[in-house]
C-alpha cells in the first residue's frame, strides 16, 4: 500500500530538491525534519547501480551540529567516546553519542574542523537540543548551531573515478572519514571519504545552500562517462552490509554495546564523556541483548515497515528491526536484536505480515562489498 | 506534484494506524518521528465537517514527555514559563519552552498528573533530549520518558455531544486544558478539553497502545448519530484561526515573544525558568519581528510548501511561513513573520510560486469559530 507524503515548511526541502524532482524522484522519507529522496521509481536498478557503478544521493538530511566557541573542545569531548585531543584537524571519527544511562542518542561522524570547531554529522535525532541542554546545565561557553551544510553522496565502486575527475587524484588517498575543505567552480565544499553504504565513496558537503543546483549538475556531468545516476541510501544494501540505522535498529533504551559498537566507544581512555561509567558497568556485567543477523525462510517477504517479533521455543526473545529480500543473496535477511541468553544456534521463528516463518541466526554483515 | 511516502520502523506507526488505513487515509506527514494522517482524500469535505460537525483525528504524534521522580517539579518548573506550584492536579497549561537565549524549542500543553508527575504534550521537536540534557548538566534526579500514550482528537461543534455520549455530561463542564483520568470499556484514557483547532473539542489520550482499535471504533460508533468522520488537523483551519505550528512558523532563532505568546510566558513570577532573563531582555528592548496575518491578492494560490519572501518597498522584510486559500473567506491568507520596524500599513509583496503578489497586513486570527 502506498500513501502520498504531505509536507510544508515544517519539513524542510534540501538545496538539491528541485534537481531530484527534475531527475524523477518518486518517493520521499523524512529525516531530521527534512525531505530525503527514497527512490526514483526503480529501486532494484538503483541498487545495482550502487553495487556495480556509481550513484549520486541527496543526503542533505545528514545535518551538522556545529560546536564552536571557547569550550567547544570540552563540550565535544563530553559528547563523544573518542579522545578528541588525539584527532587531527581534517580527520573524522564514527562517534556514537550516549546519555548518562548509556542509551544511544545518535551515531554521527565527528569532523574536527579546528581545535575550537567541530561538526557532528548526524543520524536522525535532535542532538542540537541534547547538546544545548548539557551545555546549559554545565554552564559551558559554546555555540551549538545547524550551519548551512548539505552533503551530496557519490557512492559505488566507480565513485573514485568520478570524484577524482572533479577534484583531482588526491581524493583517492583520503583515509576513511578524512576530509578536506576546498572550492570547486566557486562552490565551497568539504570533500569527505564517507557514505552510508559499504560500496565505497565520498560525501561532498555543500557549504552554500544557494549553490545546490550548481553542485548537483557538476557531479551529474562529471559522472556521465561512468553512467552515474540518481539514487538514495538503499535499505537492501545497508541490511546486507550490516550498517546501523539509528531509529530503525534502536529504541530509546538501546545502548551502543549491545549494538556491537564497542570498538567505537573508548571506555578505557582518560577523558570522560557522558555515559562512560554506565557503559563500563554494562560492559562489566555483560550485554543483555545482541544485534545480529537472521536468515528468514520461505518466499520473498516485503520490506519490514515495523519491528517483527522474534521467538525461540515459543517465547519472544527479540525483534527484527528491519527485514528485506537480499538481491545479492536472493533470500530474506533481517537485522535482529535478541536476548543475549539465547544461544546463536537457536531455532527461531519470526512473526511477519505473511505469517510465521522459521529463521536462523548468522553473523553480520551478510555481504562484503561488490558482487557476491 | 505528489510523491509517495517511504517509511520503516524509524518512523513509527500509531496505535490507530490500521483503523486510519481501513477508513481510507490517503496521505501522511511525519511528526515526532511518527506517521500522522494528513487527509482522507477529500480535504475540503473534511474541513467543512470540522467547521459544521464533528471529526475524529489520529493525533498520536502529539507525544508526551513524562517527567517524574524526586526532582520532577523542579525540573518541570525549569522548562515552563508558568508557575507549576499554582497548577492544580488535573489542570493543564499551554507552556512554551525556551532555551537560555529565549529561542522557542516547543509549545506543548503541560498536564499536571501529580505533584511529582507531569506530561508535556508536545509539538514537533525532541524535548526529551533537551530535558535530559538539562537534567544531566544540573544533576537532577528525574526520569524523562515517552510513555505509551496516544491522543485521539474529537473536534468540531458537535464534539461535545459525541464526547458526552461516551463519557457523560461532566465533559461539557471541563475547563479548557483541564483533564480527567478515567476508564471506558476497560480502556484507560485521559479525557482533556483541548485540540489543535478553534472549533472546540476534546483529546482522548489512549494509555494502552494495544487498545487503539477498540478506542477508535468506540468513538466512531458513538459519533454515528452526529455524522462523525475521520479527519486530520487542517492547515486551512489552523491558519484561519491563527494557531501556531511549531517548526512551520518558526526557525531555530524564533522567540516566543515575537510569535505573540507573551501572555503564556510569565516573566514576572517568582520561579525561575530557562530563558527567563533572555526573554525579559527581549521584552524590555522590544521585539525585532512580529507574527501577523497577510491577505494575498489574486487568484487561488497553492498551499505553501516552504517560506515565501515578503517584501516592502522592494526590500525583504520577512517571510510567509504558511499560506492557504481560506475556504471561509474565499481568499488567499498567510501567516507571516515581519520585521517590527515595518508599519502595519505597509504595501507588501509576496514572492509566490505563481509570481509576485500584492499583500496587506491584518491582525490574527482571520476567522472566529464556526461559519463566518
């Protein structure tokens, strides 16, 4: 069943909105109170272009919380579980944000622009309000703003050729999450090695919202020799790749350790951050749930619109947070949150809209980059 | 142009979702990361049912931030510009929330359930994170949660008859924003005299998400003698009535005084709240902008999807935050934020998608309740 989307100024348009409409966008979702293209009418074709070629995505919804001012480094360190003093300018870090109880609030990429200026490139939750509340309570001298910055992603194996043809061969040697501020055709941008797929690529952060059309067309033209086309983050690819979707795979009480983010949460470093002591306690006591993969038997299922109950021995032991039909594996796959006392050899069943199905657990990710 | 809406578990369904689908919902918007019905295929008919009759709305998206625990009263007082100690249990207050700079963060209704338990019935922003940040920074002993509570609105002049036929005649004497906890047909609810229209009515807060279908059908059946039908908050009615839409009529730097909310912001009371000193300064210095009404000349315009520039003497002096064609006045009307130095007798022009139009200022609201 499909429904129209209704929106007004409460749900903002991206600087690339008109270009995505001109290029045939058919569906939107919302994210950080903005419209995000969801597909252009051919989700499967768009998926294979990402796997085999190169795709350009309006991901303006990945908004930045900018932290600046005298206490910016101290504030940023309070929010993120990485040692901010050890990050060089021009480097980024995946940086899950937790509250004092250790519950995950967002899983942004932290970009260190200067010693007193940071961006959190956010997933879908209002970290501006969290950070401003913490800063208010602690009396920190910081400004927390949403700058006019809108990423455009270039993703897929041919993204390196496209991006190098625009900016030069130096982009090929950017480390993952590293970034560089530059200007192209008069348009101020940040070029980052990042993106919400496992197929490789870049995100071009547009720093002037009036130049959306110029940047879109520049990338589109540079991509023609490589058969670039418009696309979007694809749910099928992200599930195959085991990527976390904050808000889909989480609920308000989910913590980063049960999501498997332990290697991005430095509990043993010197600097303190919000949630550190709670997460240390969770680590010491052991996680109560685990994020894992499930193969679901039977005919092709529709993509899950909500969490599906997962049972073992007739008892609910968790949920599938998302389920899709894998185009590379040609079977139903799901990401699940399961009680950690259940052995991974358990016989599971999943309550789907098409009835109860048998399922078996498998480690994430389901697929490595590229064709299987 | 219409587009499909794409969603998964990141954008939650309401307990009434299946009922709204069965009753023919055609479009959704999103609000507090949930789906909200936007219309059922006949927006004009749904509008007139609200004006003349009675309409039932899935407004589950009006989520509650519940503040409880030993410091609940102190925390709530910090957030809201009303004297919490003077509110009786069972009373509500419209309570605009500001940050330390006086910027509006949300405009909820505060419900005092007990001396140590409060709900903020929220507009579209994440006050849970703001409140948890403030509580963390100040070391307050509170729990800030999102309880399983989903309002269903009954709105329109006949809403009194419908609601009285369900709960009894006592509902007719509920003061505005007063509420009462009760049980109907085994379903736990809060009955409140409130709703996002000026046509009168109630909101029934469902306190058990598994009973959505039961409550929906109960209201639907009780409403049959009054020709009740499914509806939604209507943009046309809210603009005619001058109601504030947080996120549509605001931007991150908008303060409550320039929105005309001064009478709901008690700057002279004893208790302190976040933003009080900043708002006193703004009051003393005078507001820089005002929220006002505009008549826009010419043929029927489409409903605004974004802010439209407003000019006086060729200079931009503000924006229309929303513009609609008024069905009661049969002309184009808009809510605007205008620089306060511009006299209200100015000759305005508005840059619409259909070209530049002349406009004249007029006080809000455009319409009183009922037929003009």
